[in-house]
């Protein structure tokens, strides 16, 4: 159980404070409700570019990392399709350093032509190295573009093409910052061994003076229901063929999200899971297999995939993956398997509550998805899932008409 107090400042910044009496470290997390979903299809990659730009310094602090290190802290960030997250851990006595730095870069970021051009080059190089020049690097990009036809989930966080970043103007970058990096688009969450009211007061001191200015956020188009199978074969210079099958499923707050998570853990949750035992160890069809869900804010994906052994045909491999899905559709799941997966989820959740940074991050995330108290009730939801519900989910989700199959074939 994570306790907290929440306050919305007059400028619409959401602040959440948790007292962690077990740690002498403090965690300051600020989540901006901006990800690849908020980009123009003709100018993608800006959300990820800003993950880099936010460390370029401000007009007051030319180098963001130095004051963090001087305060004996560490900081980092990540971006995905739904949001961008920045976090700092440091001794609790130095917590005001983190609050000052985060409030400063919310409004005073250095977006000079030189700073922007440097980070654009860094991001373009990352795009080429990790996605274009890496074996299997473009696989998930191809899959997204096949599965989604309308929703901005159809492109990865890195963007559609490095050209989009290269062509982004200084005006494009500044407009994106002014629109999204402001109080009403942010959630500040703090976990430390301090009185919660005191932490809320500190947040108000550092952030309340920031004016919330910016335009309206464009609505995200909904993805239409898929009504027929999709299939794509590409050839690449890679060591082995991969087969991936993706299915549309419910959003982050739906019960189907938890059923999909349960199903993926039954199939691929560790070395003793079904896919590894049956398809790798016993039948030797794949060198590696996996099943997972995308924890997207909007309707996400259930994905099952495998990398073929040299003597395994594509037809046999694909049928083997479908065979495992049919087992779930038929309800062939033991009580032992169900309990094992549920126990593992609950153990991981409890372990996550030990870490002060995880607490701060989770407070921000669950507030962003619109159900902060879900943070303390998810284990109960998992415990309540039944075999009958799992079977119903599998039959609805794993329909051929809801499937997109990517054959990523080795030349």
C-alpha cells in the first residue's frame, strides 16, 4: 500500500507526495503528458528529441547534470508513445535542488539554434544506428505501421524517418515545447521521508509561479476495428527468420488489459513458461520465443513472436504459435499455472514498492492514466481473474480477423 496526498496547484500542475520512512533518499519525478501520440504525422520524433533537449540546460543552469551530481544525485529520462518521464534521486536533504532544477527547465529551457542542432544530430544518429543499421532494427516499426492505420501508435517513439527530425525548424521545436511543457501537462510526484504537506508546500513554492500558457491539445484519432487478417512478408539480411503475430486488445484501464497481461505471462513468463518449454526445449522449433502486451494508454496490442531454428519452416512455426493460443481459447490452464502467474505479479508489485524511485514513478503514471488508486488495487484485480474470463478474452482477442502477421524473413 502506497499512501499519498495529492494537490492541484492554481496553474493546474498536479502534485503527489508520498512519505517513505524507510529511505534516506528522495525521488522527484516529473511526467509530461506528451509522447509520440501527440505528434504531427509529418513531423514525428519531436517528443523523443525533447527527452534529449531537456538536458541541454537552461538560461539559468547551462549544464543540468552538474548541479544534480553536486547534490550527490542521479537523473535520467525516457519517452514512449504516451508520455515523457524525467526523474532524479538524491539525498533527502538536497531535495530542493531537484525541485528547483525541474521548475527551471519547465519554463526556461535553452532552445538556441546551436543546442537544437546538436541534439537533432544526436537523435538522427541514434535512429540510424539502432533502427536502420541494426539487425531486426526496423521490425517493430514495420509491425506498428501494419497494425495501426489511423492512431499515432502506428509510428515508434523514435519517429517515422530521420528526415522528420532533420527538417524540424527552430519554430517547430519551440512551438512543441510551449504547447506541451507546461504545468497543466505535467504531474510532479515526490517520495521521501518528509511530511507530505511539507513536500506539497515546497512544490507550490517552486512551481506555482509558472504560468500555464499554450494552445489546445489536438485529439488523438481512434483506431477503427480490424475486420480481416493482415499479413506482410519482408526480407532482410538477418541471421534467422522471425514471425510476429499481433492482436488488438483493450486499453490500460480495461479488464482485458489485465487478462492480456495474465495470458502473456502464462505463455512467456520466465524459463518455465509454456512457449519456452514446448516450442524451444521440447520441439526445438525456435531459438527464442516471447509473448507480451503493450501497456498503452489507448487500446494496445498482444504480441506473440518467435525466431526460427534453421530447419523450421515458416508454416510449422506459425501453426505452433497459433496452437499455443488455441490452448488458452480452450481454457486449458491449470489452477497451479494461474496461481503461479498471480503470485509472481504480486511479488513484483511488492518489490517495486520498496524502491523510492519506483514509488514516485508509479504515482505519476497512475495519475496520468486517470486512476491513481489503481496503484493500490491492481493486485486485487489480478487475484479476481478467472479461467473462464481468460478463455473468453482469448477467444475475442485471438481471432484471425484481429490478427496481423509479420514474416521477417532472412534472405
